[in-house]
C-alpha cells in the first residue's frame, strides 16, 4: 500500500464580503485537524479582511479547502505549496 504524502502550504484569503465569514469559519472547523494556525488582519481603511491559513495535509485536501473558500461569495483564495512533505 502506498503512503499518502502530506504537504505544508499557506492559503492566502481576502474577504470582501463579511456575510461569508460564518460559512468560512464552518470550513475552518471542518478542516481543523489539518490547520496549523491562522492569522487575520482587518484592513478597515479598505473594508477587507486578510487571512493567512497555514495547513499540513494531503494535496487533495488542501485543494478542496482552498476551492471551497474561493467559491464563497466575495472571497478570494490562493495557495502556495512548500516542497516539504511527509508520509502519513
């Protein structure tokens, strides 16, 4: 049986629609076991929130989370992957 590779990644999130925050927090809870940490910065002058989400998960899990976040109305998400992997 082949081992699954876990990768470290950062998901950068821009929230322009505060109505999407509740749905996004539900996703963070659902994917909680994979989240290393998060940092949020309210940018009040521009009316946006900037979130950095650090994760350690298989690539398909990271892609699924990033995609679900990016499909929320008024939310953009981009992922940067490290070359650091490990078998899980």
